[in-house]
């Protein structure tokens, strides 16, 4: 899992970085809400403290929910029932009180991750991720600004990474019929520009195009 930890206590941050990392998960940690929002596209699950030096976790939770359906587990020393109810009502998926067991935290995060995977399809390859239902695509942490046709082209490539797709196959997937080759080229050019360098879309002369990990 890619776990984003938003926590003001440096000791807790370091413990989670170490503990989750040893279990094979990718972890990034911050105490700053804006940095957390910048990292949000990268995250598959969020661990969020309520008490933060810049505002509070509830305000950040509201902002997260306006942007994403990523699972959020609130991890806090505030153990009163009203705090738990408030967190769950405002969009948290789970709530764990400090002090906590790392084993229990891991189990809860894995359960959230499984449930999220069932309810939301994601196409991923190398540093690319595409969410068909949300009509969102990312390269690393950067959200891609794509036209509807460029989005569908990227979806076609992500459904068959490494395979050579002919121009005709791409036309049928995106337009449902064959179109002028120049039309396809225009939208491919827009997609390549949005993806940036190194570009993962390769031209296979005489055959078509292929999505290939440029770092591999």
C-alpha cells in the first residue's frame, strides 16, 4: 500500500514510517495539511491525526473528501465517543485511539485498502494511474489534464500495457469507428504532451503504438 501519514508528533511519524515500511508498504509522512493535499493523488490510504499544528484534522478531512474517496483512518488520542462519531460522520472510514497496536493498525489499513479496491477500479502501470469512474489520471503525484479523447486513449493503453496497438484498434476503442488518421495523431500528440518526459508511448513503425515503462 501507499500510506500517507498526517501526524504532528515526530515520534509517531517515525514509528509509522519504520513499522509500515518494514511490512513492505510505501509511506510518506507530514504534519502540514497543504503538503498532505499535494501528496493525496499518490496515496492509497491515509492515516490522519486530529490535532495538527496548522488547523485540525477535521478541516483537512473535509478537504480530502472534496477531492478524493481515498480511505481515511483517524489516529488520535481523543478517545471520547463524540470525537469518534464526529470523525465517522465527516467522512473518516475508521478510527483508532492512541496508544495503539501496530498489528491492529496494519489490519485496519489492509481492510480499508481491500474495500477500496473492490469499490473503485484503477488501471495502473509504471508511474501511471487511471480511475475510469472518476475520469482522473495521474503520473506519479501529478494529475494529468486530459481531454476526453486523450483520457480514453490512455485508458486503452493501460488496458494493454506493453502490447502494440494498431491505429485501427485505437480508433475503435476511442471513437467506435475508424476516423481520419490525422484525428488520431492530434489526440495522441495531446496525450504525449500531457504525459511529459520521458514519454511512455512509443511509436512502433509500421505497426502502431505501445505503452512502455520508459525507466525499464
